[in-house]
């Protein structure tokens, strides 16, 4: 199927990054859609800020776009989702904070149709109803969440990920792994999401460490792309839990990449949850061909060690005490409450210390 066959109308907003533009993304899209009037927004940066999204919406609100095409990583796709509903808010003279304050209002919005084309394997944003935005002044992360935020179409092309730097490959891959595990130990886990998660974990285990030495392997990129998509489908239903609760303040305060911030606690949280296992963690371990949940946790530690996660952590956080000082921020009931085992502040400190 050609992009021209699924593009509607002739007024398109292309949301991407300066890096993607320099790699020829804009010219390629223009060649594929020769009869379409394309407006390009390529100022997207990691961890999109509410203020920036409002500025984009205000600037673009007077233009009647038929469709948004988003080409990039999770931040690009999340920005495009926010624009798909934020343009309407801007036309009413309001900030997108309107929907952050009350997500129910999104059900009355007709979003601009969107095509999502991910260039990283991590967030799964192309198949989720979420968009993450940041308030840098308050050091807080916010989420838009509504079925209207699902992209109308997702195009997943592993060849677009071949140019991804190794470090970005690893950090985004860890995000996909985190989504898969978090969906397993979520209170909202169901058999379908568990099947998505198990295959996603297997694919990431198979591919991520090998990509460090074989970044141009299309086969490995395909595995990561599939794993990211499946983990995205899983959290679209379950949402995330305690590892993500820990991650957001760390990213906000220390600038740590999201995938790294939400993955280093996996072994500890897995062991913590295994003490109240209702059978699902043991089943996941069995399906992944481990003899026990304990064996899976041990393998997970070795897996993260191969990726030099401890070394990477120290690049951002010099010592444990600084991290423990943030415990009150790391404990986010809205996410921790979705964990299969109740988590107290004291238990959160033990997880972080371990």
C-alpha cells in the first residue's frame, strides 16, 4: 500500500524533527504526495513541553488540515497526537491544559486524522491512546488519555530505524521491555495483553543486545519493531505501573532517557511482585523458558548488565542518596496503584535501594 492511498484531503501537516528532515524525510514524503500541500513542523524535541505544544497549536490553528502525518520517535508521535486535538482548543482561544485538567472533554473533540510512522522501537505510541507532555517549570509529567488519540493508521517500517544510534536503540528498546513487563504485573492484565507482552519480551531479549554490534540488521530491527508495537498494544489496555511512576521524576530532575529511567528497577520489582504472584509471573517465566520467576529475574539482571545499565545510571545520578531524596515524588499513587502488589513509600525506597 502506498502512502498516497491512505492520505485524505490535500492539506497535510507533517510533524517530524530537524534530524529527520536532514535525512530526507520531508523530501521523500513530498515525492510520495506530489499533489498535496504539505506544511512541515520539524521543531520537535525530546519530552515535548506543554508550552511548546500550545505555541505550535496557536501558530497552526488558522490552517484547515485534513490530516497529520507524524514521522519520528515517541516524542514526535505524542506531539502530533496533542496537535490533533489541541488545534481545536487553540481555535477556541484555549490551552491544551484544558484537556489535561479534564480528559473527559476529549470525547467531544473531533481530532484531525493522523498517520503515525515510528522511527524508533520503544514507546509504541503508534498504537496507544496516550500522549505524554511535560511541564518543565513544575518538573511534572502529564498525560492526555482518550480513545480519540489513537492514530487512524500506523505504518511500521523497520528500515526507517536502521539509522538510529546504538544508544538510542538501547534506551528506546528498554522502554518497550518496560511496557511489556509493566502490563504483566498490572492489575488490569488480561490473557490477551499477557500474550502480547510475552512475545514482546522474547523479541526484545532476542534482539536488543545483538543490535549493539549489528545495528544494520533488518531482521533485528524487525524484531524490535514488532516487540515495541506489541508492548504498546498491551499497555493501551493495562496502562503502566510502578516502574514508570519511578521514572518520570528521574527524567524530569536528571534528564535521564525515559527507557533507562523506567527499566533499571525491573529485577527488583519483579522479585517484589513475585511474593504475591497469582500464577501469571510464573507462567510468563515458563513461556520464556525459565525454570522460575527467580531465574527470570536473574536473567533480567544479566541482560541489563550486558547493556551497561549501571554505568549509564551513574552518568546521570552520582549516588543513591540523591535518588532516595526524591522518594515522595517517585511514589505516584495513580500508577503505583495499578501494580499487582500494593506498594508503600518504604517499599518504594527498598526497591530503589536494591
